[in-house]
C-alpha cells in the first residue's frame, strides 16, 4: 500500500467522450440542447402539477419530486461535461471529483427509491382502489419521499467517507466524462476491498432491492388487471402504469449494468452512463406527458390561462393609452 494519501495528486483528467475537436464541438451543441430541454421539461412538469388542482394526487406528487430529482440529477454531471468539451485540458480537482462521486451516487439512489415508491402507489391504486385514499395519505407520501432522500444520501455518505481514505499516488486519467465510484476505485493505489464490498451492498440495496419491490408491485398489478373482465377496464388500468414502467426500464436497464459490470473504460460504459444520467432526465417528462391525458389537459389549461392573462394585460394597456390620449385632447 502506498504511504501517501489522496492529496498526493491534486486533480484527475477526464478523457470524456472524444478527443477530436470537431466532434467535441458537435457534442457540446448536442448536450447543451439536451440539458436545456431537460431543465425546461422538468420545470414545466413541476409547475403544471403544483398549479393545477386536478393533479394534486399522490401519483402526481411523486412525479413532481421525480422531476425535481431529474433536474438535480442532470445538473450534477452535464455542466462539467459541457465545460470539458470546450476546454483543452479536461481536469477536475480531487475534491471536486469526490464531490461529484457523492452527488452522482446520491441522485442515482434517490431515482431508484422514487421509482419504487411510485410502483407502490400504482399497486395501491389498482389492487386496492377502495382503500387507496385512506392508505396513501399526505403524511405517508411525504414520509416516503423524504425517506428516499435520506436513505440515498446516507448510503452515498458512507461510500464517500470510505473513498476519502483512498490513496491516489500518480497522475490519473479517468476514461469517462464524469467521476463515478466504479471508475474511481481502479485508480487507487490503496486496498479497495472494503470500498468494493460497500459498493456491492449499495447496489444490492438500491438497484436490486428497489427493483424487487417494483417487480413485486407489478406482479400484483398484472394479476389484478388480468382478473378485470372488461377489456376497456384492463386497458385503462394498464395505461396508468405504462409511463412508469417505461421510465423504470430506461433507468434500471442501464444503471444496473453500469454498476455491476467491471470498469474497463469501454464505449459501452459511457453509453450506459449517458443513458441513465443524461437521457433519462430528458425523456421522463415526455414519457409522463405524452401518454397522460390528465397532464396534457392540465398543460392546455395552463397555456389558456397564460394567453388569457396576456390578452387581458394588452386590453388594459390599450385602455390606458386611450384614456391618456383623451385626457391630452381634452386638455
């Protein structure tokens, strides 16, 4: 084991997505557009849910928190990636890298917990519709959301405290566009067996644990839907789960593969990371709005109110102008 500590070096080099300047310029434009659309889509989803009383239900309460989490999630990695795409030397300080590791780990855990909470909500709504309002109280919803954040941050804190004891003794390059724990552990000249064991426990808790809860919820949901005699009823029940199920597949499919496979710096690792940390926050608002009649109706109502407000202001302004002209002509 090396005798130094992680202060022996001051920075890591993020190799990013490409070394070609022309490709980097194209990637910068692409990911900047994706990031701005992610911010717009998730902010719009939060605004619609909080302003429309028809969406003040447990399902949309959880969805608003998922949108906030996606804003947080994409902002952890994308701004630094955009900066590096424009920089000649793609460096990140050791402290900055460890901070990014912490927030990437925490936001990944929050996303997994919230998706499992939303699966429970669909289970309660479809399998126990008569008890749904009694079971999913506002207090329970708040506890589930705050519990997701607390569990994820505590887990990330434990992993990052262990990572603070690692030694990085030489100039290190990370074959990635951001700092993630699986990419950081192979760079250490310390014994990482404890870190690897804790990472595996975290993956079991967040990835496999929450995934099993989702599978159990959907097994009960499918069983209930199949018992519905009406084809229309079955279709309506399944449509309420379609958006959530799509989001689950997109996130878990890439995140589990990324954290369970050995780190090799391959293009597949970059693609998987981009999928769950960049693409998923972008498409979640689209998934939940394009296939959801209630959200689309709420968006139309909000736009009508906005346009009516603009027309009212224009009429008031025109009235004030006419009054000023008449006063001047009378004077």
